[in-house]
């Protein structure tokens, strides 16, 4: 998951796409990528990213999911919302399907109701998809715009150094989403 707002300002979208392999390699140490969850990408689905697939939220400052061309034939479902997008992919009948979600939760000034609305939509999507897609694995790339606490009942759902925030109503919203679906917050940078 990658908030690319500052990087996009420096490179521009076209140059960013041309240099994606190098940009991913600098972040991960490898030029091999399958999908990238983007936040604050500043683009719409109309932006050409051929040969790759771009699924972008209705808010250009929301989230997008960039899927490498070698995986595009495995996309079975796409969902587009205001601040988040999702794709369900099935590689073959014997493998577990995966659900990739990219989300950009509202900034603090928007309040808990905006967070609740966004996470409730994601929650509903996952809850509806799980019974339809046996063994569904969920990957959520999110810029949650909140510090997550590392204490109490939620601490087992986090890894990484940045989980040091105090418990707040906003952190509770994202932690409830993670707990509901047994997801882990990987606070790496």
C-alpha cells in the first residue's frame, strides 16, 4: 500500500507509470510486482495505464488498485466506491480466491461518521463476498489517517513499529474492521 501524492507531484502520472518498476524496486528491493494499492493518487479510471489495469475510486484523492497486466485475466469482480476500491481474483479452481482492497480513509477533520461510512462499506463488501468465494483471502491496503494503539484487545492484530498511538474513536473504527475479518495491521512505515 502506497500513498503516492508526493511522488506523483514530483514525477507526474505518466512518468510515474513509466518509472513504476523502478519506484517499486526502490521501495521493495524487487522489480516484480503483482498489484499496488495506491492512496491519494489524483487520477481517475480514464487515465491510461496500459497494459495494466487501474481500478480507481470515484474521488480522485481516494484510492486506486493497480493490477499488473499478467494478472488482469484473473479479475472476477471489481467494486468502486468513493474512497475505496476492490477486486476479487481467482487464479484457478483449486486455489483460494483473493480480495484486494485499497482504501483512503478520511482525514481527522471529517470526523468519525466519515470513517464509519467508509469502513462500513468495506465491511459489507467483505461480508457479502466471503460466503460466495470459499476460502477468500483478504488484503487491505489502507491509508487510515489514524495512529493505531498497541494495547488492549486489539494489540494482537498489529505488527510494526508505528503502532504507538493512543486509543481514540477513530482508531476504534479501523480496529473494528480489522478484528471483524481477522486482518492484521502491518504498520511498517
